[in-house]
């Protein structure tokens, strides 16, 4: 098979008649999230809403449990949540919301709501960047009906490229098994071109933005 | 296991499609929807045209270094504990998938949307070998139940109306209460979601496609809206990726260039809901994810077009914009093209992958209006390449006899300019007289095919060349 591909490369070289092969272009990065004076937090907020997710800003880490409880009550969702084992989530003062029943670990499909951290949040398109690890299982990002993502203000960046720089690499230097870019809740337009939320992944995506470092 | 190849029946298929009321209803909805949606997305990104140049140049670069990037991709996948299977044709790809499924005695396989899966006919093959494939993309699921091929690259069930979806679910879902109201799209989607959840949780193997392969990281990328692809590749023990060779890009930054183009061109979204990068099997400490990661690297005839006048079609990222903007596709839908790829890009790919003799009418299923090229994020010159197929068809004596005679007749005159001018003068004057000053003809010799449906505009008596000479 490689021989067939290499025969093709030889034909290309003939056609080029000594000219060098096409070079790799310089990437074009949209100015939307990089121009001077852009407030990336404000842009992220607007783009998240446009992607049909919801967002609440809270002042500090200790406000998160109550915000999660309020969110669930408002949507008539059960008061049970599955937390990512990640310290930034598991160590929040959940006792502040005594009615919430918490468990940690991956999901097996029985959890109505998950609460997870993110690697970064991208203002360009209101995109959350999540990654798999022992502390952040991927099942939490897809199986529950409600996915609550808690981010700190300093995690918001302008572009995808800036977010990629924050991915935590494996011990041997490569990517983690999975990186998820998530922009709004799951949806489909496959029935009569009508856009509906909650096809297979979460029906609701809620961002809690903590106005300090997590 | 037969893969449908009736592209040669395009004319008959098109005639049927034009009289299919429910298809026309579905096409009308799609037409109204897709053009303005894309236009709005592009208007919001001033850099879009520059991004198109960048995407085109990137793919040209990859195509000129394809062996190198594929080998680098393989090395990176293997370094992360994954496997790459080089498959020259559809048969070898199917056999490899089956082998992997059998290694864990798989009974059920979930599938994310994959055009390569359609191209190699993987579902029918697995079924014939006692393995149940479950399509999980809503559109693919609907057409799997209806035993159809996709009619659009990114909206496979575009031809199915809401009422037909309800009918399909009622027929196929055992235990569905006949009294249950499925009168709106949301109820239908809820029914599919509940039904497919069981499939996700019981599957032994998950098969997805790949929008891109990243050479230096050994990662595959899927772009979806439903989240089905992620459940497909996260829950089972094995993740198999079906990808063709031209999907490789050098690094993550290149994938970002294509990501800024693909959803905007395809669905008019700023970004699809889920973009997922997968590199190898789960890590030792991970709580979830597949234990094995396999990539099927399919050629299936593509490499034969490297270094030819058709090479540029390998830039295609399967966004579907050319279908969404094609007046022919708008009128007849995807199935008329007779295979899994349809619309303008299908008219290039089907002859390329199945042989021009099996897709003779497709290069002609175009008015060459150029809308496809004007929206293609990879700037593929589709009309130019359709003309290349027409040339090959003529050169290979594949075109129908009357057409070949006509072209030869024209060539006879074209090689003798004085005779050409004389004949043109006679024809122009003759037709002018025939029209008796009406300026149009209700019928004309040898032109019944045209005049049956519309008048033929008649020349005003003098040829263009004569008028031009009179002016200068």
C-alpha cells in the first residue's frame, strides 16, 4: 500500500518539474479573541450562551455547592451529583449544601448530574476544554443529563491554541487519552432539520464561573 | 454485503426523485435551511477567506508528503500502545475489523457516523458474520432501520420526513406503546435516546470515523453534535477508528485550521458541540476509556489519483457544503447518485473509487454553475474536475454513441475555422428564418429534448463573430 502511495509521490514530483513541494502555511488565528482590548471573559460568557449553555458567576469557591443546588432545584433535577475525583471539585465545601448527595468516580449511566473541572475555556467560540485522567473520567462528560463545569476566571483564554498549551501532558510527553472540546449541550438536527437539545450527551450544560483562581 | 453501485441509473433515479412528493418536501426544508445558515456563520468571521487559503495550502502540503505523515502517524500511535492497520481496499478493511471484533468475541458493535464505514459497507458485513452493528448517530440510526444509504454526507437522513421517522420507529422498536404520542421531533429524539442507551452500555466494540488524524501525536479527531461518537468510543473495550489516508494532518495547530472551517461550512455552527481528540488506549490510572485502540487506514483507490489531474479532490474534508449549494442536488437529493457519496463531490468520488464505467452519468449531473467551488472550504475546483471526468469518459469510449458522434462532428468543424464560420452563419440565418421574427422556436430539428419543456431562443440572424467584426 505504501508502494502505491510512493508511486503517487513520484508522479507528483514529475508534475512539479523540479519545483519544491508546497510548504506548510502559517496558521490564520481569528482576531476576534486576540485583538488588543478584547475582554476574553466577557466574550466567553456571550459565546457560551449562544451555544445554548447556561452560566452563573459566583464570587468564590465556597459559593459553588450552593450554586449547584440552586441550579438543580430550578430544573427539578434530583439532588444527587457525581463529582470528578479531581481535587478542585472533590475538595469544594460540599457541606455548605447539606441537601446534596455527592459521590465521586466515573459514571455508569445512572447519574443525572455530574460536576467536573476543565483544563481551559476558550472565548473564541465559548468552548470548554476537558481532558481524561485518573481524576477526570470522560464518562462524566457524556452520560449524565446535566453536566456542570466549574471553571476559574484565570482558566479563560482567547483561542484554541492557547488552550492546547494548558493541556496536561502524559508522563511520556504525549496527549492524554482523550481531549474534549465541548461547546454547548448535545443536539441533533437529523429529524426534519429541527434543532433539538439532548440527543445522546448531556441535555443541559451549565458553567459555574468562579471569580477567583480555583 | 453488496455495496450499492447504481450510479449509471442516475437519469432514471433523478426522474423518480423529482416525482417523489415526500422527498421533495424534505429537500425543500433542507434548501431553505442550509444556505442562509452557512452564510451567517461566514459573515461573522472576517478571516474566513484567508482560512480557506490556509486550509487549501495545508492539504496540498500534506498530499505532497503523504507517505511521510502516514508513517509518522503510525509511529506515534504505536508509541502510545495503539495499532495501525494499512488496508489497501474495502475487503481488507472489513476483514481487519471482523478480526478485531472476534478477538473479544464481540456480539454487539456501536458505531459513530463514518463515511468510510458506508464506503466499505461494514454494517452488512458484520451482520452477515453474526455481529450486531448499532448505528448511534440519529440520522444514521434512522437510515439503518430503513435499510437505506445516506443521502447527505453530514445529514444522512436528510431525505426522511418527520412522519416517516415516526413510522420507522413504530415499526422497528419492539414494546413501543402504540398509544404513545410521537407527534413531534422532541418525542422522537427522546425515544431514540432511550432506545440507544442500552446499546451503548452493552456494546463490546465501538467504531468511529475520523475527521482528522494527527501525525505527531498519533491522535484521531471526531467532530459531532450528538455525543454519540464519544459514548461509542469511551464505553466499549475496544475503539476502532475507520479513516482514509488523506485525513492525516501534521499537528494539532493544523487541526485547528480545519476546525475553524469545517462546522461553519457544514452546519453553519461556530464550532460543533463535541470535538474529541483520542490518542491510544486508556492510560493505566484512567477510570474509563477503551483498553485497545485500532486505526484502520484505508486507501481504496485514492493513492492512484496522487500526482494526477484529480489529486485536488483528496483535499475534501466532507463538510457537505457543495451538496447544500448544488441546484442538481437540491432537485434530486442524494440517492439518485447511486452510492454513498452524493452531490458535486460524489460526482467526483464515485467515478474515482468505483470506476468511471460504473458512474458514467455523474460528471454530467451538473450545470457547471460553480457554486460548489465557491463555497468549498478547501477550494476544490469541482467543475474543472468534472470536465476532466468528461474528457476521460470520451477518451475511454465510455460516453454514449450519439454523444460521441456529435462531439466528433463538432471537432471536424472546429478544426476548419472557415467551414465552422460558414456553418455558423448558415445555422444562425436558418434558425432566424424558422423563428419568423418571434425570437424563439417552439420546436427545432434534433432538439426535441430541449423544446419539449421550453422554447429555444433563436439567433437574430448574424453570428457573434460577424457582429464583433462590424464593431471593431
